[in-house]
C-alpha cells in the first residue's frame, strides 16, 4: 500500500500533463463554453446550498419544538 502511493505520487510529479486542466477550463475566460460551465457550477452550488439550508432549518425547527415540549412537560409536572 505504501509503495503504490509512493509510485502514484512520483508519477504525478514526473508527468505534469496529467495535472493540467481540461481544455474547456483552460480556455479564454470570455468564451461561451467557459461562461456556460461557470453558470452550471453556480447553479449546482445554489441547489446544494438550498438543500443544506433546508436540512439546517429542519433541525433548528426540531430543536425549538423539543424545547417547547420540554417546557410544557415541566410546567404540567409542577402543577
């Protein structure tokens, strides 16, 4: 395992062409293909952010609801 990782690291250092960006990313920034790819990346980040925001807001709601139920149960026990 250790030797295979060392071989892969050496190959990546000796073959810098493997680490180059793809032609569409490496092209001029004003081209339509590059702008389209940038918009696709932004839209995917927006969808991912929206889903993560939904999860976080759901767990915040659950936390608030649990606190309300805890307060109600403590009030009914003391009465």
